[in-house]
């Protein structure tokens, strides 16, 4: 079986070159974190920084140093 150009060959049931609205479906499936990763990483970094500022960590450091000595 050979294919010749100009023999009125038709491609049927193919989605090559057609999007069929996939762009809209893909953007609808993403959640907030997937759409805004930089914003989420900034908020998480800010929260971790605030948690690390608490004086509670002084007691943890002293306990670890005492445990290791």
C-alpha cells in the first residue's frame, strides 16, 4: 500500500492542528497554588520567618546543645 501525493487522501478523526478548547480546560483544572507559585512561596517564606523569630527556639537550641554534650 503506497500513499501518493495528490491522490485526494483525507485525514479523518485527527486532532492535529485543532485545539478543541483544551486551553480553557487546562486553565480551569489548575488550582490557586499551581497558578500562583511565586505568591505561595513568598507567603510560606514569610510565615516560616515569623515562626523562627519566636523566643521558643532559644530553649530548643539549649536543649540540643545539652543533648549533644
